[in-house]
């Protein structure tokens, strides 16, 4: 009897630790420290978990699948930034989520923000068809682009384009 209880307890510990890496954080500051310490990218899921149809679809088709969970466990720190209508949240969590939505210019749900381990903005995306494997490939492409091409925001691109057009027009 004691051996069975010990075996069950050990199995529970191993199972819990296997899924601990893909658990969703809600505390952004704690998640950011973890991302920096573990040198992992952060995935922020801006969601309406109890009312947004596309958010629920993204969860069911991607985030709950083993392919995504395996990738996330090894490569990401997951942060749920939720705006529920039925579930109650602590005021501090509501404020944190509202501040993050303002900071990243969130206009709809689901919106996914990818941050580098140091907190630098990498990409903004959302729901994509194709399931977990395609979504993981999509995330890898966004991260690869960030790692291999210097980031330039759209305003900087517009300023550069304007300078280039002025140079071209100056010789006429």
C-alpha cells in the first residue's frame, strides 16, 4: 500500500513538472524576469478568454495542442493578458492588463505579442489557420526574422523612404 502511494505521488510530480514549462503566467513582471533569466522569448496572448470566439478557437486549435506545448516548454514564457467579461479578476491584474494593452496598441482579440528575452518588441500577430504545427512555424519565422534582420519600426522606414525619395528627386 505504501509503495503504491509513493509511486502515485512520484508519477504526479513527474507529470506536473512535465507541464510546468508550458504554464501560462498572468504576472507580467514575474514572467519578464523569468524570460530574461532563462533567455526565452515571451508570448503575450491578449485574449477575451470567456467571450471571444477567435480567442477560444486559437486556444483549442493551437495552445492546447501537444505540438505547441512542447515548443513553448522549450522556447517561450507564456503570458495570458485576459479581458474576461464573466470571470472576476483582481484590480491589480485588471490594471496591469489595461496598461499592457495600451503600451502595445491592442485593438482587437486575439492579439499575440512576441518579446525578446530582454523585453524588446519582436512582432505582433494573431490567429492563423492551420493548427499548432503551422503556428509554431509562424512563430519561429517571426523570431528568426527578428534575430537576423535589424528591427526598424514603420515610422523609421517612412523617414528613410522620405530621405531616399528626396535624394532621388534632387538631381532633376
